[in-house]
C-alpha cells in the first residue's frame, strides 16, 4: 500500500476512534442531590448554584437543616448551614463538587463529607463580598462511628 493511502487510512481510523474514546471518558450520570437549608441563606443558594453549574441536579428544601442533620446521624461538631444527601451519603456544608464526585466514585464505607462551619473561599463562600479571601479548610470524611479524617485540604496552611 502506498504511503499516502496508509496515512489516510490511519487518519480515518483515528477520527473514528476519537468519539469512542470521548464516550468512554464521559461522566456517569449523578444521582440527585437533596439540600436542606434556611430559606434566607445566601451562601447556601450560592453553593447550590455552584453545584448546578457543575452538572448536579439539586432538589432544595427550605425547611432548615438541623433536624435532618440529626436524623441522618451527622454529629453536631461537623455542622454547617446546609445539609445534603446524595447516593446515600451525607454532605454537610460547603463541600467542593470535585470531592462529592470522588466520594461517589470511591464509595467508601462512611457517613459522608463535611466542611464544618463556613470557611471563606469555599464554594458558596467565595463571592465578591469576600474580596478574594481564601481561608484554609479541610473536607472531612466522616465515618459512621462519628470520627473523621481529612479527605482533602484546600489552601493548605504553610
């Protein structure tokens, strides 16, 4: 086979392979994320918008989150202004989309993830009002026994 025909054949094969490779790398569909929050909380609304922009389908319940957090078994010390549930996992506070996706992919034996408090710079706490400030914080993997370990650190302390 002449070199020109061989090159054309290789290019055609590569063009056909690209869509198949892209399909293999496509994100699997995410389960819906349920969020319980105060109806007047602006940072909760910002967090929900952030997740929606990242491809999450979010169902919002403006009924507060304290009773739900308790019902789901998350200790108060990990509390924040909103509580979510996705794929059987609790997600408390301003958790990054990347860590939620990682949790769903890894499927650890755990209660879920938490970012206690409301750290400035975390998703939903990063609007213009904060002037670009980014406080260090940890995303915690909370175990079913109430203990936790660092799952991911952001803006690591020096």
